């Protein structure tokens, strides 16, 4: 089953940008998912089990930083095909 996840990451730290960039960089290391980033959020597309396993791993790593907040929206469809089509 295909899935799409929109993620917003809020590290409650004065130096928050490096933590966000690190999280996105780690996601981009996986061939099993497609990652699209903009100024408001990061979208991840792929097979449900792959996406959720990867997010579980990477969110847990990010939680090593105290007071990290993640907001996720998950849908059981590949919404990337409805975006700009540059997959």
C-alpha cells in the first residue's frame, strides 16, 4: 500500500535549524522512499511499511534531543502523483 506523510519537526532548542536539516538529510539516505521538502514541511512517499519503519527509526534518533515535537499527517495514497510530478 502506498502512503504519503507530511512531517513538521519542531526541535525546541535555540539552535533548531541544524537539527531539522540533519533529520531531512537522514531521510534522504533511504532509497526506499521519496522525500520532498519545502519551507513549511517535509513530505515522504513510498510503501507504507517502508515509510513507517524509516520514520520510526529517524524520529527516535531525533528524540535524543530533549523536547522535540513532530506533527505528522498520514494518508493511504501516493499524493506525489498529484503534486508537480517531478518524482
